[in-house]
């Protein structure tokens, strides 16, 4: 049987409404069976990030740090600042003007994504690539990028997309292709204004100059592979740090090794060995002018011809030993 309020309860309820202690609209929304609004477009907006997507950017940092350092011939440091989600229209409001942006496609995923470089970082990269110090004091206020600067940045963005493609590979095979470069945020239209995007900001340090790179990818682009991201993938390939591998290779190349030359062999008895004294001669089974075996750590590696160079006994490598034992 449905519960009915008494006269006193009804009067108390009306007094509470008149005094503002109860808001009928809020109470009705809490009532059982009430219909709540649900935003299908922004259903994932409250999460603020995509699970495991930061692992992809960790791998990108490792690849891009090495490649960018080699291109600039300088030590580069790249760090994650953080991930955040926006409505696309709100995201555009955060971009400065001018800003250097690359719009790219992540095939076979749908939609387009973008990467942006702030003006300080652009001028530092361009100055370094053109032979400067990378710390040129150039005013960036109301200054648009030149065609040469945009062309150079197009090359840098292309390199970054190759590194991003490698970072995605253990999770999902993709092909990153640059669609165009842009400097005016108002001309961007990769998704409708109300759609959600997830961003990742990276800070790049070049000597005493620092700047930011920001990747922005629509949720609709990532949606087909969300389950793979949630369940986790084998990121063994991503655990390889190219910089660490290069250092390890350099250290191994400097490791000392023992090289010895076998001039010949002779067989003697134990009695003859015990009877040997200084000045005695042991006849070997090969001539001193014939090729000798060069051993590295006791393993035959080469053949060589003996000789003297700068007053020191030496051997000239003649060929590689095919039977390496």
C-alpha cells in the first residue's frame, strides 16, 4: 500500500519549500524512476585520460629524444607535463597565436589529430638547424612564421610522426601521415566543436631554452581500440630505450680483449721439457714466413703474416678464419 503523508507532514514539507530549505527540482531528479540526461558525445569526458595511452607517449619520448638530439647535435631532454581532456572548442581557446601545428592522419583509425609547437620552441629549433645556437633572442609577439620556418618545421613534424608510429606499433599497427601545417587555431576543424579530445603535453629542454609540444587526439579516433588499451598489451618492444642501447654498445666496443698469435706447434716429451734450459731451441712445424693464426680470447678469428712496424713485432691480417671453432 502506498504511503500517504499526514496533515502535519504536509504542512512541514510546504514550510520547508517556502523557506528554501528544499528545492523541488533537485528532489524530483533524485526520485526513483526519474529520467537523467546523458551526453553520448561526452560520455568519457569525466575520465580525463585514456588508460595506458601515456605508455605510448613514454615510448615516443625515448625515440624522439634520440632522433632530435642527432638532428640538432645537442643534448635534448623531453618530459611529460600531463594529459587532459577538453571539448574541441575549449581546446582551441588554450592555443596561443601564432602556433605551429601539424594536422595528421592515424590510419586506419578514423578522424584526424594534431601536434602543436609553441613559438619559442619553433624559433629555437629553426635557429639550431640553421647553424645558430638555438637561443636567439627574437620577439615572438604578433609575428607569423615565415615559409622557410614552416618548411623546416614540416620536416621536424614528419620525424616526430615516424617516432609516434613506432611507439604505437606494439599496441596497434598505424601509419601516420601529415596532412598539412597550420598556424591559425581558428582554421582548425578536425572534429565538431562539442566533441571531446585528449591531449598530452610534453616539455622539451634545449640547453637553456624550453618549449612545449602538445598532441591532441579525438576520443572518437581512439574509441575502436579502447578495449585494447584497457586490458593492457605487451609493451616489450616499448621497454627498449634506444639511448640506453647506444650507450651499452659504446661501452662494449671499449671492452679490452686479449689477442694472441699462434706461430706454430711442436710436440715434445715430458723428459725433454724438464731438460730444457735457457738458450735451447724448439723447432716448430711451420715456417716463420707462413700465415699464422690470430686468436681473440683463445678463439681463432684471423690469419696474418708476421712482420715489424716502428720497431715492434706485429702481424698483418690477411684473411678471416672461416672455421671459428
